[in-house]
C-alpha cells in the first residue's frame, strides 16, 4: 500500500493545493516562464512526504482548521521543491525525477531565480496565518528555510574534506533534511491545536525519521544500481560529498589513503576502485545500524503517543521510511 493510502490522504488534493499557491499569486502572471516552471516542477512528481507530515501532525490536535492545515502543507512542499532546485545546481545533477533539472532547462541564473522566488514568496503567501498567537508559522516559512540554506552551505564547505567529523556530518544532515520534516509535523500539530508537549514529541519523531532517511540515502548511493540511481554508484563521493559510509570507511587505516586520494581530478577508474573497497568494507553495515537506531528511537516516541488514534499514522510513516529499498 502506498504511503498516502495508508494515511488516507489524497495526493491529487495536495498537488491541487500546491498549484493554487501559484494560481492565486496575484503578482505572478500565470503565462510567465516563472509560473510555468513552478507548475512544471510540481507536476513532475514526488512522494509529497513533507505535506503529508503536516496533515498527519494536525491530527494530533482537537480541532484543526483544514484550510490552514492544507495551505501549510502546500507551503512545506514549496520550500522543499525550492531546495531541490538549489541542490541540483550544487551537485551538478542534470536530471530530477526523470526529467531535465531546472538549471539544465533554464540555465543556472534562471533556475536560481525560480528557487529564490519560491523560498521567499512562501513567507508572504502564508503570512495570513502569522498573527501574534500563531508565530509558529514562521518556524516553517523562515526558520526552516534558513536551516536548509545552512545545511547546503555546510555541504559545500566540506567538499573533499576528509577531516570532517561524524558530529559535523550529522549536524549538516539535520539542517539539510531532518529539520524540515520535524517542523512539518510540529507545525501541523500546532495548527491543529495540539498541546506543546505533543507538538515537541512530534518534532523529535520527525527529526529522527529525517536523520534515518538521509543516512539511508547515503547508503543507497553505494548499493543501488546505476540504472535506479540514474548515475554511477558512489556519485556523492565522486562529487566530493563525504557522507557517513565514507567517514566510517576512513576509520580503516588500510583504506583511508585511497579514499583521501579522491579529488575532483582523479580518473574515474580509480574512483570505481575506491567505491568497490567501501562497498566491501563494514562501513555500509555501520551506517545502516545508525539509521536503524534512529528508527528505534522514533518507535519509542510512537509508543508515548499511543493514546492518540493518529499514532497509527506515525507508524505508517515509520514503516515507509524503514522499508525503503536497500
């Protein structure tokens, strides 16, 4: 069963709400290249995990305002989609969801304009809900965006940096991936009127899921086939990203020198040999174990929220994240 089916949420309704953010933006002509690019990005697909999390979070409140919740859910995807545009530029990725990446179609400057517009405009589009008693809206529109940018900067500043520490890697992953997921659950809970303790527990749950998600993603970069990845295995390492499997492999004194020799100019065949060596080491198993630890901690939070019927939705999220293909 698909995640949205398990949660009883219509993805078509989510997509419609996202497109409405463009449709009803009076300052953005619908015939403009900017509007068309945003709609095209929305229609290119995606699991919509973050808006789903906003809606799930709202189910922990006594009386959620559905109009508000769905607008916040759409805003969450808006922020995430904008971050993907920036990610593809930073990573020099040419494809996104089976289509040409935005910067390939529009050029880097054009893609940056779209991404920057989406990141900034979302603050105004949801400002209607940011009254004095609802300052939590800014957690999504401003603070979450700031953390995403910080995570991207941390990633850029450590390219080919084999002295980066595991705590630094985890901090980057929290900013770049986990924090937005956590905020989506929390802001949904607050929009639904949930108490502060429940909203904080949901934030912690989302953060742990997000950390597990990012760590598993780093493993998939080494374990999935080139056909599924759409790029060679170990592409993160080839582009200078020192992920957790690499950090664990660097602890092997025999393997470390060959890893440290990987630079932007190294021949592809030599990188292939390093990738194979990492795959054959115990680094991937160590990485998987940390991912599972985050999932176990997330399960503990579900147990603490078992008095809410919506805890079953958290379980569905946990199963989805824990069952991602290895």
